[in-house]
């Protein structure tokens, strides 16, 4: 028996208790005889050399490595086929010894909450915060360069930087947003400004125009109609819509007027609608609906002005002063800034309080007030001067960054309730705290368990939590990659934007339902319901769903259940022309088991995926490939998962044949368990709920904290898995577990300021 | 200078940059900047980064020395043979797996212009070094409105993890301002336009000067606020604030320069709008703006990522429905390799068009191409096996009577590609001890 002294990073010295068994008897012989033949300094199979693991002290000193070894052994992945396995009782003794060492160490360990780096608002957070702060509809995704991501998420403080390009944007949009919020700049003279050449003719009776409007103002959408139909034709219904929402529906006569008839002139018609538009990109559409007579006109005649009437072009005129005052301006401008300093102070104090998401000091208000005065002195109106003051707030780092005060170096301490309010709101809303949350923070009540729980429930029920559904699931399940998806139009003629957006909506709504209805997270694997519109239901071969509206649909067959058989996931895990069992297998390993496969070794022997379905079946190809021992150990785990989804093509449509071969969606895992088809594979995933729970917990913790999950978070993750399991895997119990966890509620002080290393490569002159 | 509507015939422009793209953007913009020719004739530097390597069978000229008929992929450059130098055998050693294993795409890009180890992290502790273009920008960037310009031709980003434990930041950014700060490229045409020309409304010069003065004060406030804040923050947070401060200062200098130049853009100019559907149009639109930026001396340094490393873009414009990256892992399948070949040709064609535009843009007794040094290359040669040596490299331009082009130069195997970059930035007066793993500059680029 030996005692292991372990020096932890925190500086505390722990003693591992005496445990039954011994390293020299139970562990070392197996490593030496069974494992080290491949895992040594020379062969380095899987990049692992076991030499440093031959000592008892390594179990705790090299814990991360040992955790990985234990996981492989438990899963039955090692030793691989062809290497004699030690008897089961010997393996059990090894695992038991190591696990006991782990558990003993953990019992005495103090949780290190880690630290979160100053976090610049990402594009989504910026837009949402501007919306909640000023009521301005600003779309940062169209204005700012893309945010870099880390650990699979784009809200990681360490990775989010401020480049000069972004800073220039911050400055210019701050002025514009402030102007939109205050409305202090006179509108330019109205006029027609859109570009006719941007008008797209989608069909003979539908045209569309995408344009940016520069001001929050009223605009006239002007639709020109051209041509006429025969004397017997009935009038048609024209619908003018903006961003998918109809604004004007009007009956249009289709016959030529006598004057035009006699003069031989082309029949022209005009329809207009005036409406308020926020400064953004908008899609304008003019369309004849329920136009049964169009069918009777031959295709060639549909653009002939003597045979048909059709929307010819859309023009935009504006900006006109809004007919009603902007509701936001009423909220922001509680008094008239022209009335004097007291009012300006009042407006700015309230604004900064919310913008910096903490109690406001006089010093905070002084700077922007100074800018206000300077602008006024320069001859700007009070309203315009206020705009400059607001712009000042919007480029301040205290607005752009989520900042937390550091506790003393090397110590951990709870963050303040005010800081907690921001952590919570950016986790669940991707936005700033609202008044209620901020007030609870400022009165130091938020950290109280009952208060915190009630707030989480309230926030999840709020529509703003859709941001969590979209941003977290969009990245965990990678459905955001739909943006980048392109599909071969020949192979997948039904692929289009509407289908893509329907798929995205389905997964977002499904996630939101699991979250708001507090369903078990096992629903992600096999929940027997989903959200469909007619288009997507048809794609899935599900009957009885009519119209564009999404609604809840109960799933009755084995073909679909859970997110891994949703079109979005099946599409982002495929290639543009075909499926790939490797991509899908890798997808599931990463996102269901959080166990990304090691990358393929260089000089991989040939796998000809392109020939699949043509010359040989996919399965034959993969099996040839796997015969090579170099590839076998990873593919043995990856491919079966991928094969289980082979019944879905590259856009998630159900199929039973791939090319000329019948789909075989059966497989066998390295631990010997086998399945046939997606339903059985999902059953096996469900048998391993702790593993899946751990995966979701790690991903969600990463997102909630905005930092990677580190080895010192092991205990937190274990706790999350235990709590969630105890609560029947309920989604909200996981969310609450995270919110109450040490990394979320506390912070470690940084030991020493790291002095930025001078870039030694630069030698000016 | 005020860029007026008169110079930019609105009709022409609408045609040029709208959906129709009948006339190139460049033709529309050029008259506006005719008067802006800088007094001196500066040297411009640019890097075109090609993702996923090249079909090398059809890239490398057979003979060293004067360029004969070019191999298939480079054949679009035949008409520019006397303006380019094909350079063989350069290596980006730090792209290799060495002891860390896979992640070749992330490393290929991240190591290309930095020449150092790419620290494997999914995000917490990005670490590289300042890239070659940014070494130059740090030294000469203050001479122009923008110290440098970063452009990318891939709009949408992939969700999830990027490359085997390497943060996406390594796969999407070729330019690094500091060891920890990447410079994300601009991929939206309108944003690029506004970065170059600003997005101010037009005001009378006096009113505009007043606005710029306010802007200056706002930025001063941001600096003050940050300084006060820093005292309360931990080291890593302070580093974040330093990045912010550096950017604020750079914008402040830009505002100062704008005050002096008085350059304003007319609101009647229709800005480019949306990403063109077809890749060639996208490429042309973005590189046209690059030509204008060089011509008007808005910047002298630019990088452009033709795709992110590991790009899966299909090219339906030339009948290729499969993604680029999976095709490069052709495993000897000739059909797949042929498609890679075609993608490589398409890129080269578009690059040749760009060079031609530079060449047709006169500057004093010279032209923009002669005044430039432009790398067209990749951090991978054979994408199938992730080879990081014998890199495909073309150097276009003369760098202002510096290079003697029209040749194929074969260096010794394992010559760091950073040596080429060291030569380039030396040409603009930047002489660091080394650029990443450079061992010197490239001998023999100039015949004199």
C-alpha cells in the first residue's frame, strides 16, 4: 500500500486514502502485458505512450490521461480485436482500483470555478441588447464581420476580439443607432430610391425586391402592373407583402380599358401601400394569389402584355416622417432634452444604468454629458447632441464587454448579484438583464436559491429565451451550418431556401419545446413529436399537415423521432451530393457522446466514397477500409453510428435504396452490441443516458460560461449529470444545475497579470 | 476630395454592382479616383490564399528559368507571363503534424503567414505570432487611411468544432495582428465598400469637419474610460482591453486622416448589395474594390482568402456539385482530382483578371501591377495527403522595379515560405530579424 502525495494546482495538499487493491498488482501488469505493445514511445498508437502511466502516482497526477484510458476500457473499445483480452475480473479490478482513487481524491477536492475572460458581446448579443436597450431593430449579422468561435460556440470570451474593422463599425453604427433612437436628424427629401434591376421575377405573377432602407420612417411601396387579359377573364387578387407579411390585398381588373384599346397603348396599372419600415434590409413582394386563369395562358404568353397582366416592377419611395411617434422615443425621451441639463442627466443616467448593466455612478454620466455639451456648443440641436452622448455610451467598453471584477489573486469568490444578473440574461436571453433581473441583482437577492430558481423559470417562459434555443441548439446541433449548405440541384431538385428554413425552424421549435415544457433531454434522441409545416411534412412523407404555419405533430412511425432524424441535422452532416457515414458518425460522436474521434492518420489507405452506389455498395467500401488496422479502431466506433442513418439521404429524405443498392442500416459497436436501423440505434443511445447527459451538460456549460470546459470542471459536470439523472433528465433541471454550479456563480482571481510579450519579430528601422 | 455622382455615372454603376453585373464595379469607380494618384509610387503587398491545396500535376512548370507555355492551371496567366514569377519548393514547416497529429487545415492556414507553431487550443489560449502582412502594416500602415485590408470570399461559417481541436479562429483568419488577435476578413461586399469609403451621409465640408471632431471626442472618451477600467481587471481581461484600445487608436488615426483628406462619398453612389450568387462575380466584385483601394492609396497591404481553409464550397458555376475539400481527398480517384483541377483553373482565371486590371491601371510611368508584390498560393500543396512542402506559389508584379519576373525559380527543398514573405516586406522597408521561421530572404528574385 502506498500513500500518494498530490500537489494540486490550487496549492492544497491532499492525501489519497488507503484503498483496496494495489497499482502494482491490479494495474501495472495489464498495462505492461496487454497495452504497452502498441502504446509505447516508438509505436505511439493513438498518440499514446503509456510509459508515464506505469507509476501509481500517475493515476492522480495524470488524471486526464487516466480518465481517457478508463473511458476506452469501460466502452470495451480497448484492447482492440486481435489483441488478447485479460480476463473480465482482472479488468474489473483495474477499473475499480483506478475509480476508487478518483473518487477518494474528488471527495476531498474543492471545486475550482475557473475564470471567464472579459467577454465582448457577439453579433447576436449586440443586436438583442440594442433591441432591449433602445428598441432599435439593428441586425449586427449584416453589419459586423463574423465572430470567431471556440469549443464549437461563438460566445467564447477568449476568442472574441475587437479588430479595427469591427471598431470602425462600432463607431459608425453607434451614431446611426443613436439617431434612430432619438430621431434628432431631419429626414432627407423623399424620392424614389430603389433599383429596378434588383427586382426578381419569381414566376409570371410574382415579383420580389430586396432593398435596404436607410431610415426608420414611412415608405411607399409602389407596384407597377403591366398588360391585360382576355375579355372574359375574371379580376385577380394582388397581395403586396413586406418580409413575408401581407400589407395590402386588392382586387385588380384584368381587362384593357377602352382608351388604351383605341389608342393601342399598353395597359398599365399601379397599386401602392404606405407603411413604417425600420432601417434594415427588407424583402418586398407583389403577387397574384389564387390566380386560376394563369394556368390557361401558355407559358410563352405570360409576359406578353396583350395576353396577360402581371406585376412588372416594384419601386420604393421615401423616407416620409412616420405617421405615429416611435414608441421607443417615448420611453427613452422621458423629458425634452432641450429643457436643460437636468433632463439630459435624467435620460443619460437611466440609459447608462441599463447599458452598463450595473448601478450607475456620477463618473459614468460625466463623460457622455461632456460630449453632449461639446456637441451643443458646436451648434448641434439638443436632440442631436443627445445622439452623440448615446453614441459615446455605445462604444464604451463597459457596454461592449461583459466585465466582472476579479477576486484576489488565486482565490475564488462568488460573483456579485449584479454580475450574476448579466450571466443569467446572456445565457438564457443572449441579451441584457431586464429591470426585474437587474433590480434583484442590485438588491443582492438574486443569488438566493429560491429567487434564482424563480427567475430562471420566468426567463425560460419569456419569448426572449428563444435566443437560447436558436443559439445553443444552432451550434450544438450545428443547424447554423445550414447557412453554408449547398446542394446539387440535379440530385436534389426539391432543395430550396424554404425547405432549408423549414428545417431550421423545426429544430429550433423542438428545442424550445423541450426547454419550455421541461421535457427530458432523452427527447432529443427519440421524442415522438415535432413541429412541421406542409412543406416539411411532405418532405418527410407525413400526411395531413396543410399550410405554411408550423404546428406540433405527433410522430407515429419509426422513421422519425428526436433531432437526429430531423432534416436539419441529416443535411448538415452530409456532403453536397451524397451522404457520408463518416461525417454522420463523426457528427454523432461529437454531439451525442462529446467524444470526437481522433483524426485520420496521414497516408490513409484509399476509401473511394465517390464510387459508392455506383460500383460498390457503401458498406463494401467501408468494410474494405476498416480491414486496415490503422483505421479500424476509430471507424469501428464511428461508422456504425453513421450507417444507422443511411435511411436518410443528403437532405434527410427517407429512402430504402441508395443508387442501385438496398440500404443496410445495421451495425455493430466495438462492445459487441448490434442494431438494425435508426430506431434501434436510438434505443442504444438511450440505454446510455449518463453518457448523453454528460455530453449535453458539457456543451451547455461551455455555452453558459462562454469558456471551454476544463479538466477542473470534472466535478461540476459529474454533479450536473447526477442531478439531471435524479430529475428524470428534465431539461430545466440541467439548466438550473448549471445556474447553481460553482463555475457559474463564482470566479477565480487571476494569479498574475500576464505581461503581453513584445512581438520580438518586429524590429522597426 | 469628394467622390461625386458626376464621376460615378449612376446608371453605369447600377449596372456594375447590382445583380446584373454587366459592367465591372471597377470601371465605374475608377474615374472617381483619377485625381487621387499619390505623389510617390508606393509598393503594394497582397496575399491570395487558396484553400485545400492544388492539383500539383498541372501547376508546376517543367523547366526552371524563363517561363514557357504554362501548365494547365496557370495557363490563364499566359498573357501575364512576363509579370509573374513561379516559385517552387517553399515549405510551411509549422503546418506539418510534427508531434501533434492531425488538424492540417487549421495549421496550414494559421502557420502560413506567421511561420510559427500553431498552439493547439479550441479557444482559451490562441497563440501564434504577428503575420507577415501585419508586420508590414505595423511599420507602414500609418501612411494610408487603412493600415491593411483583410478580405474573405466565404460568407457563411460552419458551426461546431473546426479542425481536430484547433479553434475556428485558425481556420478562418490568415492575418494576425498579434499572437492572440486574428483579423477576421470582411466577406460582405457592402461592408467592404463602407470600410474603404466610409458610410457617412454627405454634409457640407464644414459640417463634416464638425462631425469628425465629435467622433474624435467620442473615441477619446473611450480611451479614458478603458484606462480607468483597466486598473480593476485581471491580466487576461486587460489583454482584451488592450486589443480594444489598439483598435480605438487605429480608428482615431483614421479619423484624423479623414479630417485632413476630406474624402467623402456621395450618397447617390449605390453601394454593392449582397453577395453575388455566382462565385466568379463575387471574386470580381471584391477584388475590384481591392484594386480601387490600391489605386486610391487607401491601403498598401491586403490579404484575401479565396476560401477558408477546409472550404467545402461547391462550384456549380462550372458544373461541380461536390464540396471542394472532400474532392481534394480524392485518394487517387481521377474523376475527383479532375474536379479539383477545374476549380484550380477557375481561381487562376479570376486571379489573372485581377492582375490584368492592376496592369491596366496606370500610375505615373508605371502601373499598379508593376508597383505590387502579390502572392498567389496555399499552405498545402497536395491536399489529399496534406503536404505542407513544395507549396504552390506565384509571385505577381515587380514591386516597383525590384523583381525580374517571367521566370520559374526552384529553391532548395525545405526553404521556408516565410523567406519569401520576408523579402516582400523588406521591399516596403520592414526588416524584422525574422518572419516566423524565416532563415533570411529569398536570393535571386531580382536579377540585378
